[in-house]
C-alpha cells in the first residue's frame, strides 16, 4: 500500500513536470504568435501604404474630359486622347449638312473697285498677233485682296484768335509742356488695343506686326501706355455693365488664377447672355462678390460650379454646372468600367438636358427628376472605390440645385458661358506669360469685358474699342 502511494507521488511529480514543460512551450509559442501578429500588422500597414502610393499610377489620369483640369495642364498623351473622345454622344445623323439645309456661298459685288481684262495676245497654234481681234467674254471671277498699307501723316495746326476785347481764344485743349509733337491717331490706338486684348498678342509681336504690315514704328512701352490709357476711358462703360448685371435675374460666375508680376492673384467673371464683366479679386472667397455686388446678390440666381464660396452667399437660388458633374462621372467610368452607377447618373443628367433643349420655353416640373436622382443616391457604393462615395456625398450636398434649370427656361444647365468668358484671360497668360502690373491686368479685364459684351450683342469688338477712343 505504501509503495503504491509512492508511485502516485512520483507520477504526479512527472505530470507536473510535463505540465510545466507544456506551459513553457505554450508561452514560447504564444510569444512567437504575438510577434508574428505584430509583423503581420506591420506588413499589412506597409501594404496599405504601398497600395495608396501606387493607386495614382493605377488610376486613369485626370484630364479636361473627366475632371476640371484645364486643357493647358493635361499631359500630351491625354490631349491626344481627348481629340478622339468627347462627352457628347454620337447621334444617328450623318456628318455634314443635313437634308433641307440651305447652303451659302460668297456673292459677287455689283460694282468692283478694279476691273482687269485677261485675253490672249497671240494664237497658240500659229503664233498670229491677236491684239487687234475683239474678244468674246468667256467667264468672270472676282478676287478679294488688300491694298498695301501705309500710315497717313496728318498734320493738325492749331490757331488762337485774339478778340478785340483782348481775350485769347483757343478752341482746343492746351498743349502739355514737354509733350511730343507727334502722336498716334485713333485707328492706331484702337488697332493696338484690339490686337492686344481681343487677339491676345504680346507687345513684342504687336510691335513687329505694326512695323511689318502697317509700316508704323512704335515702341513696346508706347503700346503698353495706349492700352493702359484705355482703362480710364472704359470706366463709364464698365459702370454701366456692372449696373445692368446687378439688375439681372440669372448670372453666371467663375473665378481663375491670374499671375501679376509673378504673384498669384484671382480674376472673377460675372456674365449673362448679353453682358460680361471680368475683374480682379483679393481671393477666392465669397467676400469678393459681396463687396462688388452687395445686396443685389439676393435677387440673383447664380449659375456656378461646386466651389464652396458660392454657397456661402445669400443668392435667391443656385444652379450648379451639369457639365462639371458629367466630367466627374466620366472619371468614375474610367476608374471602374464594370459599375453602372456613374453611367446611370450620366443618363439621368443627359435626359434632363435633352428635354430642356427640346422644350426650351416650357416650365418642366423637377419632382420626378429629383425622385430618380434620390433613387441613385440611396444606392450603397461601399463595394466600389472611395471616389464613388466622395462624389455621391458632393452631389447630395447640392441636390436641390441640380434641376432648377428645368423649372426656369432662362437658367442654363451649365456654366460654360462663364468658362468661355474667362478663358481669354488664360489664353493671354499662355501667350504673354503674366501681367507686369496691376494696372495692366485691370486694363485687360475692363477692355475684354467691353469687347465680349459687344460680341454677345452682335457688334464688332473693334468698333466698341474704337468708340472708347
């Protein structure tokens, strides 16, 4: 009996030793598992960081066709692809003039300035002289050409008259002391301003053009002074445009960077179907418009992009640009070609635009369109890339400003008019680099506003500038 007890104690001691060894093994394995888990977490984190860094190379590049990036900043490859890709869908109509379209051609004038008779002076067969033979009219063509351009030197002589009472009378402004006796006439001033502002020519090329084509030598400094002098003469016209804009019911707004003397400033545009006003602003905030237009903003329906500054202003109502949304949705299509949400959203917007184009004067209720929009916004997009939910949240924020153009025919569905109006500024900077002074930028803004307003009214921008002179 005693021996059996000793055997049990020995067995228990052996079991206890084995348990200690097992515990040690378990602790060791647990420590190893924890170490592996830490390494796995570290690897997963590194994997996520690497995926995030590589994501921009896996995504299709953003360009002017699928984002708000201007064409001037997109890669060359994207520019080549853009020329063969458009947001516009192909119609069932053939290319060119449609059946029933009346063609036009240039008509001959009844009284030409010059007439040139062309005939043979000798026979091509036998060589006989044909100068005394009367010709028979075969056909007539008219050629349009320009005469050689040369400046007109007009001398103006000013006479003063002394009355019997002793008063010296001058029917002209007194001459400035030290002033040059040679000045440039109104046509040269208007042409220089037109070519600099409307055609965006830099002063160096403008100087070469005047000397080569017009035979007029003029320095770049004089050309710059001519344009700056036009700024003072344009102020009454700018005040009139601004007053008419304040009275307008629907106004499109946009803003863009403008480099002045190497520093980034901001240029703004306010425009309607018949008016354009471009002006400098201290920044991109709502304060710029509030200081410029004041309480008149409360009576305006603003057509804009989704820049937050426009929604901080107490407008009467807003309409966001659907062209911007269509481009954003096109980028989602490029990211994921299998999904249908972005394409369905594009279809909804295009159908609304098409209906407005077909019924351009009708008041179309927007409730059914908002119902369809809400159905798409309620869809769960968590299985798609994060860009889908980002755009979805952005659309939800401006949901009430998407279909206002259906209920009011005077509201456009896009803000393309504002972008076209401010694009001239980007073309000017693309060619000339930047403005050298604030006055030069202000002169361009004012004169472009007048020229574009004239063009919208069916008038010649050159005639508008000539009227200022």
